[in-house]
C-alpha cells in the first residue's frame, strides 16, 4: 500500500479521536497546535464539557473561530492565537498536541510538561528513526518551510527522549502507540 503524508495525517487524526474519546466525557480538552479546528470537529460527539484550541497561526485560528466557535451543535469552544509556551492555559483535564513537539527544542518540551502536569495528555511526534518517508518528509518540510524561516524545520526525537522528560514530571506510565499507517509517527500518552 502506498503511504502518503496525507494518508498518514488522516490516520493520525482518526486514531487520536479513537484514543481520546473514551476519556473526554464531561472533561475540558486543550489542544495545542489546533490549526483550523479539524480535531475539535472530529471529537465534537465525544460529550466533552468544553474545548480550547491554541495555535500560533492567526489565519488558522480565525478560520476555526468562523467555522466552530459559538455553534449550538458543538461543545462550547474557544480558539486562541499565541505561543503555547507563553499563553496562559485555561483550566483543562486533557491536553492534546498532534505534531507540535516536532517544532520544539528539548528544553521547550520540558517547559511544556512543566506547564501541563499533572493533567492527562496525548502527543504525537515524528520519530527519529530511519525511514525513507521520514527522510522525504524532512526534505519536503525544508523545501516548503525551512528555506523561508532561516532553516527552521521540525526536529525528530526518539520516543525515549520524550518519555524521559515526561517521567521527570511525574508521568510514570506513558504509553506508546505506533502503526505503519502513521509512517514514522508515534503517539505518546497518559490518559488513564
């Protein structure tokens, strides 16, 4: 089966809904890197209490606000623009970040865990392991974004690096989910 970046992102979205849904009934969800609200829409039937999305791209946040905020058929929501390390988070029970850690340095990931503990989390990362698709991804990202942003491209971390940071913040039972349909991606989570 031919695996494209689009299909792996679609699978990641669907799988995150499957992993999160059982834990969201009556809970507040915080999404870091919410983009235009695709995960919020996909989780809208999870019976969450409320949702807050944060993204640094104001154009994506504006689109999410226009499409989802104050919709009577969706859970109460709020979308904020800003740097996730600087924005003051509202009260939340569960935090999700799909691909966001890939753009952070290890000290920033440490600061993020400091900011969210002891709340439940689901993060996806692009793993640092050999894969043709991962190599193609790094080339694609550099050609698409990196050359415009002083070479600012995603980082690839080993699962053990992130799990180690999580353990330093009291998360002793981090679970790992991998699937070939996620290509070189993995979920790290503690939801129980």
